C-alpha cells in the first residue's frame, strides 16, 4: 500500500507516519528527515541544503525526486511506502506518479491532516521543548515562511488527488490517538485487537 500524507508544518505528519509504518509494515520516507541527515553529515550538499531549510524554502524538485527515487529502492519499501513531506509541488507529484507507474505501483490513499494555522506555532514550540533539541527552522519567522510555502505550493496539488478520488481529509486538531483512528478508518484498515 502506498500512502501520501499532507499537512502544514507541525500538523503531526511524522507522528502519524510512524504509527502507520508500524501498523501496516510499510516504510516511512520522510524527506525532512533525509535532508536533516544530509545537513548533519556536514557534506557540501548538506551545507547548501541547510541554507534552503533555514530560509523555509523548498529544495529544488530535481534533487528531491532523485532522493526519493533512491530511497524507494530500499528492500524495506517493497510492501509499500508512506510518503511524508513528498510531493510538495505539482512537478514532484507528477514525477512520483511516473516512478510508481514504472514499477506497476500506484498511490492508494492521500491523507490530509487539517490543522488551523493558529495552532501550529504552539505545537512546534512544544515539540522543541519535549525533544530538547530545536530544529534550526523551527522559529516563528521561518515557520511563517514554511506555512506560506505550504499554502502556495503544496496545498494546490490536493485537487489533483481529489480528482482521482484519493483524498482522505482528517481532522488533525483531535488527540493524537483519535487522529490515528480516523486515518485507519479512512483507509479501511482494521487494527489487530
Ligand atoms: P514540515 O512539514 O514540518 O515543515 P519537513 O521536515 O517535512 O517539515 O521539511 C523541512 C524542510 O525540508 C522544508 O521546509 C523544506 O525546506 C525541505 N523539504 C522537505 N521535503 C521537501 C520536498 N519534497 N521538496 C522540497 N523541499 C522539501
């Protein structure tokens, strides 16, 4: 099963993706995590990426498509993938369809976590407090930029999936467990008791 999860920064994509990964035995590909790993490695590419991430901008489509294409080849991903943070633009969405089609696969569900913009900054601040480490793009100024990018470049690809009957809208303002339950219901998955 291949699932794409959308939502503004701080919506809870990572948390829910990890739960889906565990329950469904498919692999989570988080582009944010991949990029942060590259930054932490201190490589030349990492240094370029750090500037982009800290500005709240998007990494070029070509780079992202290459990263995802390589990551999808992992044997752990054979049973399916949860795409967390990808696609973020229309060209990325089309590239993903092509990559899956080439392998006789397709997207089964597109989940959108709907959270009010006003709740996001508080959530991100809480995440920083709880994890004890602050992402360098988790500050008020960069969050605003990331949110704008989400509304301007990412949210406009949702109708593309809606037309295909794949969109599952989820109330992301609910408790974490309730959100998980809603997701399983939306994708028709019955949890083992
Ligand atoms: P969030 O969704 O909470 O903003 P992510 O961890 O998914 O955070 O992404 C962090 C940053 O990584 C983004 O602001 C962007 O700079 C970069 N990024 C992640 N995924 C993509 C993508 N698919 N295309 C371009 N840039 C990306």
